[in-house]
């Protein structure tokens, strides 16, 4: 009887120790997986919510990530500069990876200009300039607004929103 109790206690302790090791390994693996993620890896899925400096919270499906983040909402595609994204809001976003975009912000701005689309350029301070993009420089875009040309450095632009 005593031996049976002793072996049962030893077996129980071994099972508990194995469970503790398994749980610690699982936690370490989970931590390593999260440590390998960049914040842009959280942009997958059908409905991603982004808190954009100067623009506020927007949502939709991220159709491309790279030098710009392309967000397709119900009516249009919004071009967001990654450095203007203050937060990814909601679920962890790892349902699916968002596709990468190889086009630069200048290439995207030129495409918008060439398409003749009027845009609302949202600055990081929340102010906006509306009109067509007429020129794209190395580090700025120029918009025809209210009879004048306004040159906006990329460093101050949060997003390009079609009008």
C-alpha cells in the first residue's frame, strides 16, 4: 500500500512537471512568433481599422503594404503613409497577410495625377488641401487648390483620399 502511494505521488509529480514544461514551451513559442511580427503583419483580413494621424480612424481591406498602405473602403481606395499610422485597432489581424506593394509613394502619386483624380490631401495636423495633384517631386506633391499651387512635403502628409 505504501509503495503504491509513493509511486502514485511520483507519477503525479512527473505529470505535473511535464505539464509545466509543456506550458512554458508553448508560451515561449507564442512569444517568439509575436516577436517575429512587424506591425504591418497585422494589416491582413477583411476589415482592418487604422488610426491615422490627422485623419482619424478609417477601415477597410488593406490591398497593399509597402512605401504606402492602400486601404479599400466601401467607396474608394485611400493611400496612407505608414509613418502616419498611429495604431492598428481591433483584432490581431493575422487572419491573412496583406499583399505587398512594390510601387513607391511617388509612383502612386503620379498614377493619381495621371488619372486626373481630385484628392483631399490630409496633413498630419488634420488640415486638408483639395484639388488635383499637378506635380510630384522627390519629397513632395504639388496640388492645385483654390487657384494656387500648394507644395506638401511627404513628411507632413498622412493620406491621399479621392474626392
